[in-house]
C-alpha cells in the first residue's frame, strides 16, 4: 500500500481500487513509435494518435477530470484526481497528450467561461479528442506578458482578431487555443481580455500555424498568425478588461499551485524515453569509461553527481513538506519554487551527463555510436526550454522575492 | 517500514516547536544575546563560557533536555522529527546552551542498549552532557580517538568538545583492548582537566579535555558501533539548528534590504540583491525538507536513515555557508561591523558548517553508499 493510500477517504479508497483494477486490464502497452520526453515535443500524427487513444480510454473509464462536475464532462468526485494520478503513474502508463488543455485551459475555462462554452468544450478536452494550446507570448511580449499587442476589435456581437503569438506548443495539432488579447490600447493591464479561439477549424480562415524549430532540431512549438479571425462574444472568458486576472488563474494552475489537480499519467518505461534524473545519471557514470577508469570512480564527478542527488531529493521532500502546514512559514513559498528548482536541477543533471560522456557527447541522435542514443545532449539542450518557458528562471526569482519574501518590486 | 506522509510531525511536535520559538523570542531576543556574549571583541580575547543558566534551568524544567530520552529511561521519548523542530528554533535564536550536546549524548547512550540506561537516567534527571570523541586532527570517524583505556583508567585528550564548560558529564570514546569503547565521566571527576579553546563562535564554547588516570566504567564495548548508529540523528539535529539560524539570517537580511535605500530604491529592488536572496531561501527549504525527511527515516525507516542523514547535513553545511555569507554581504558596510548582530549567526554557521562533517565529507560518504567504493 502506498503512503498516501493510508490517508484516503472512503470515496478515495473505493476509487483507488477501481483505478487499480481498471489499469491492470487496460494498460495501452508499448508505444509503436519513439515518444519524446514530454508531450510538448510530440511531432508526428502517429505519436499523437497513440497518446490520444490512451487519454480517451482513461477518460471514458473516469480517470480524467474526476473532480470537475458531471455537467461539464467531469466525474463529480471530491479530491480524486490525485488518486487517479498516483495510480496511473504507479501503473507506468504513457503520459497524457492534452497537457495544456488539462493543466491550463480546463481550470481557466471552468472558473471563467460561460456555462454553454464549458459544457460544449470541456468534455472533448478531457477526452483528448480536442488538443488545446495556449496563446500568451508574442514577439514583443515575453517576460513582460502584459504588453501583448494581439488585438481584438468589437464588430457587432463578434470580435475580429489580428496579431501574432509565439512559442505555441501543440498548436499544429490544436483544435482550440486559450488566448490573452488586447481589447483596449490605452490601459496596459486593464486593457487585456481573455478568449477561447478555434485553431484547426479556422486554418486558412484567419489562422496560420507555422512550426518553429528548436535548437534540438525538434518541432513541437509554433507561431500562430491571426488575420481578421472572427469569433463569437460567447468565447470571451470573464468580463472585458479582466484578462490579466483570468491569466493568473492559468498561471497558478500551470505552476501546480491551483485549486484543481491536473490529470497526470506517466512512468512508462520505454527504450526511447529517457528521463533527466539522477538515477539515470548514476547509471551513465557506472557505464562510462573515463581516463582509464569508470566515471563513477572519479572523485570530482562523484561529488558533482551527489550534489544533484541531494537537490533532487530536496525537491521531492519539498513536495512532501508542502502538505505539512506546521513546517511552513508562507503557503506559497514551496509551490512557487517547483518550476524554478525542477528546471534548474534537470539542466544541471543533463550538463553533468554531457561532461561524463566527454568526447562521445558530440554524437547526436543520428549516430549509431552515440551513448544512450544521443539523449543526454538532447536533454541538455531541451533543458533551456524548461528554464525559459512559462516564466524564465529570472522571472521566477522575481516572483519569489516579491510575493514570498516581500522585497520591493523590480522593473 | 514506510515513512508517514507528514514526516510523523504531529500535533505534539508542532506544539513543542511553536512554544520553543516563543520561549526563545521572549527569553533571549538578539539584542540581549549580543549583550550577553559579544562584550569583548578583541581577537585575542580569553575563552569564555557566556550563557544564562537560569534560562537553561527553565528549559530543563520544561523537559526539553530529555525529549529524546526514551520513556523507559524516564524521559519523554519524542521522535527525532519533534527534536528537530525544537532544535530548529534553538538555532533560530542562536541560543547558547548545552541542549544539542546533551541530545547527541542521548542518541549515543540509547544505542548502547541496557549499558546506557543509567547515564540516560542522569539526563532524565536534568543533567547535561557532551561528546568527547574527537581526536586532535578533528577526524569525524568514530574509530579515531586520542584517549586510551588501560587498567580501568582513561588517559589522553579529547578535542573539539562542544560546550564543555556548560555540561555535567562527558561521554568519552577511548581505545580499549576490545576496540573503541564508551565511558560516562563526570566533569568533576579527579584527573579531568578542561582547557577552553579560544573560538570564533560566540554562541558556544569548546574545549580540549585531558583525562589523566581517570577511573571509569565501560558503557559499551562496541563504542564505535553505538556512535555510528547515533550519528544520523546527530547530523540531522545539527542540520536543524542550521536551518533555524539560516532562516534568521534570511529574514533579517530581507528586512534590511527592504529598508535601506540606495539610488532612490530599497536594495531589494535590485535583482543583483533580490535573486541571490531567493537562492538562499531555496537552499534553506531544500535543507529543511531533507532534515525532516532524515529525521522521519530515523524514526520509521532506519534502513534509509544513513543515506538521508548524509543528504541533510551535506545540504545543511552548504546552507550554513551560503546564508551567512550572503547576509554579511547584503548588509554591506554595517554587516562587516561588530555592532551588527549578523556576525553572531555568521560565526555560529561557520562553526556548524564543519561540525560533524562538512558538505564534501558527507557527499563523499553518500557517494560510497550510492555508487559503491572507488575501485583501486
């Protein structure tokens, strides 16, 4: 029995045993294709198809959206998503493809959308049939998110949208986008409004999606151009001019600090999926000859590896301490560190792996002699996506310094 | 055995931690601490043991010195997580007293089986004690000691004995015919001479203690085994002290950079100051989580205690160095002066950093556990 199972309510306990037995019979099995490290790097229809089928079957079984009301396609349960997540991860399932949908769009639409929109869009979001993407960043609005310029102009009861969004993961598969738009040019924050807009059904009719290629050579994120896209006013979330407040709901959930738990599965071990963690780092050190001995016998490398092992365990124990109020001084202090710490630990872990590989770290995915299939140099490059996206590490430090420690707001 | 989700940090532990925090705030605010221990700034000052015995007696009366003593031996028998909470608050106050040395002895005595019971009884009655187990080189290995036991008598010198002039007893390790054994010796025993060290840390005292033909009865034949068993708790408790002291340094520095203005802005407005202070906070939180994890492992998953305690003290030693260095730096010129209270904690943290093994020492041991010994 897992630690958390001991604390289950009767509803959770019953649900847990249901999840467990369902997962036993319905694991989707080995993927037919190489899967990228995270769903944000899904590149092919084949990868997506396999993952969408998994999400659909988990949704149909009631393991996704458990805590949302039934009217919007949820399970109507209380604090059960956590249970489903634990069981899905314990069962070593593939990850869910509609991550932006579930982690950011669903809570935002749920808290701020009109009833009809929620009922129409959320069921297909949870089932994974509709992939969602997020339109926040723009060429001139990165860390200073509130300076977005993509403009929505009112024409009757419709809105006409023009502008340019970037770094839009999954847009090439997406049916819908949550989008932060400017509706008033004279006020920076109060001039923002938040919408849901169609993507795939509007391609060629006001929407263009173009892939951006990452430093790794992978695609997965895009730029999205809007030229006179027309959307109905019912797709506006919350009041006009309240876009910034709505965006805070999105960001809160993105940082794992929101009210609603995000559906999450994972843990599937496959040859092609290589997690950036210290267990794999130590494995690499034990297998890599370096200067006439194994890398794991080099005192300096051992020390570097141990530093990472300790930080990784520290982050894991932060997650645990998060649930013990008597051992915290400020409720947001640990949640707001997650993204900063997780991304920087992953980056440093990958950097040490590249150092261990030495000359052979020059070999990439296409080279048959590349150690671990070239995954470590790729993970190292990809780690910069993590320290930049969703608020750079520098912005995270501003947030922590200002909101938690109360220091004066930086410009 | 599995660890409980909440580290086993229950209501009693929370209550103890909370009341300790209030107690130290009320009894020994920092200005009073400074007045008590920092009267003589001269670098060549004579070693002194400056502390408030009345407050200590109140702590004894509250039962805090016997929290770790098992109930069977007349103590309170609280789990290590609760003890860590108490010591975190002690560290936050940089409070001078022999609580941590006494707790350390308690864990070693508890590892001695029935042989340790009588000495544990002394602690349960309010007596204090300190470990006298380190050689002149400052080795943290439990098999290294410069003291010998021959013909029923101890001879030799134990070094780096913490708070030696505040305690009633020493728990001494010595080379005997059977290996390293342990002995419970009263400070007043004939042949015991305490030579105080002139140390930097103003919140503690330290000494080398020489034993000349001191009559002693062996407590445990396998002394290094008992010490090895107790060390995870000893490291964890010290790491808790570091967390408390680091939090004081962080909050004090944040207050300062929020008040002090340069270039028309509070210092904390500037990211060159703000971001490293966030890094101090992140480092403290890592250590704090690792401390309660290690404590919980000692309480309920002993087979993992050694690994997790090495992690806790390795992380804590880094926290000690980082929190203290940044605090002096961001206090600027005033932080470099004796009148600014930061130096009290700076010095305590530098002492904490190396005590019972620094970060590199613990990481080396951890690597041995996780990667195996280095091939010849």
